[in-house]
């Protein structure tokens, strides 16, 4: 069995985190490296670049699934009548939730 270089454990953690979050910064934090290192890996290692593209596609699929779910089931949260979320800001938030739900429902129909 061929032993993988030590960097692959970091690269693997990076790819798993990127597939889960879709964020290069979060992936770099998970691997314990600087974000520039991740981009250097992507530029110099063809296998890593291919796996990065696969992880990116997975993250995009998860995001689209979340958008469709939110469009279908709604993302509105109850607005408390008492407390710091009362008043104009609560009304603005409720309207923006409703607008987002309507937008997502119109654009992400299956």
C-alpha cells in the first residue's frame, strides 16, 4: 500500500469542510492552514483541483436543495410582540422574509 504524503490529511479535511460549507475560508480553518495555501494546492496539484471541483459541486447541490426546501416550506419565523425585535425592524424583517420566500418559490420550482 502506498503511503500518502502527510499533506493529504490536511487536504482531505479541507475538501470535506469545503463540500459541507462551500467556503474556502472555512475549509482552510478546518485544515489548519492559511486560505492562500488552499489556493496554492489548487493551482499546483491537479488531483486536489479535481476534488475541489467535485466538492464545490456538492456544496452547490446542498445550497440548491436548501433553497428549494425553504421556498416550498417557507422560512418565516414567528415575530415576538414584546422585546427588542418589536417595531419597524421586526416588520422590515417579516417583509424581507416574505419577499425572499416568494422570489425563491418563483425561481426554484422543480
